[in-house]
């Protein structure tokens, strides 16, 4: 019961989980109480979608947070496990345009198709 209560609290108050402008918070806000997401150290992420009885846990082997964020959003979108608004709202965080020190666009982070 305590775990269920904690899950509900995290989904109801995402800003208390990760602060503002973090992938966890953006995904949970967009999902409106239907997704719990939490980042851990060294590029570890977990996402729980209770109504679809789904848990995703992943870690980027090299510890790169940007890779883990992109992988999590890609998995949620490909498998349609979260509200469509979640991955869309997280696009700027998960799939950013990369810029050099002069501010010129030099690349992007994106997912291939499975």
C-alpha cells in the first residue's frame, strides 16, 4: 500500500520529484497522472505506467544522460506506453539540437527505428 501511495504522490506532484525543466517532470506533467518517471545517477531511468501494467528500467552503459533520456522517450513512444503528450513535450530535452561554443548547430540527438 505504501508503494502505491508513493507512486500516486509522485505522479500528482512531479515538480517534487525532479524539479523544473527535467525530463522526469516534463513527462509526468504531460501525462497528467498516468506516468511516473524518475532519473537516477549515471544515466539510469525508470518509468511506470500503472494503467498499462508497464515498467521500463534502463541505463546508458556509458553513463551519458542524454542517451538515456532519448532512449526512454523513444521506448515510450514506440510502444505507446504513455500519453502521446509526454514524448512530444519532452522533445526539446530528449532530442536536442547540438550547438558548438559559437552557437552554431552542429548535430542532433535522434532515435533510429527498431
